[in-house]
C-alpha cells in the first residue's frame, strides 16, 4: 500500500471525519462565538450555521451516492449535483434557522454514521467507479476523500473564518 493510499484508507478517512465533528463541537461550545453564529462574514458568504447546515446535509448525500456506485453493475454511472441543487440549498437554509445544539447533535449523528459506513467498505467497494460532472471518472474512495472528508475539513476552516476563531 502506498503512503497516499494509506492516508486515504477508510480508517484514516473515518478518523478525519470524526475530527471534523470534534473541532466543530469545540468551536460551537465557545460562548464567545454565540453572537456571531448567524452572521455571514461577507456578501455571498455563508454564516457558520449555514455552513454547518450544508455539512450536515452533504455527508449523507455523498455517502448515498457512494452506495449507488457500489451497487451499480455495468458502465460507471453518472452522479453529482450543481451548487443550486434544492437539497443543497435546503441544508443551508435549515442551518440558518436551527438551534446550535440541535444542529450539532444532528451533525454528530451524521458523522458517526458516515464514519462507521466508511470503515466497513472493502477495497473492492472503495474501487468502484462513477462519473462525476465535476471530476470525471472517480472511485468511491475518491468520492469519500473529495466530496465528504476533504470537503468537510474545508468547511471547518470556513466556519472558523466566519466566527473569527483560531
């Protein structure tokens, strides 16, 4: 196994996703940020709560696509969505109106469930392929890396920037 493959193994991806939740929980539990949770840092930018609403929605969304790719037979299926997809926008809207503790609890459930699913995938399942409108032909392991784990990590940085926290 190459170093890159080891870094992207199911176990490592699951741990990184769990760290995303741990980091978000630490930030949200800081009383000093409570007044800024719903404030967007700029025009056309999401608030911390909107971002977390998206993260809570996108984890099961992309994991479901992984399941579809794994179950597919024949040619790799097409999958994905656009930035204006209704379910994506609904997650952002839900985040904007959610109570922080409730959203954090929902995020924890999605992360724990996804991490367990990621850990259970075999190498054969992780190697199944689909065609993303954004990335072209891509494996389930790469979907997990790009669209779930790496994406969630990017959004943690976005939440911290919105809240002006380290």
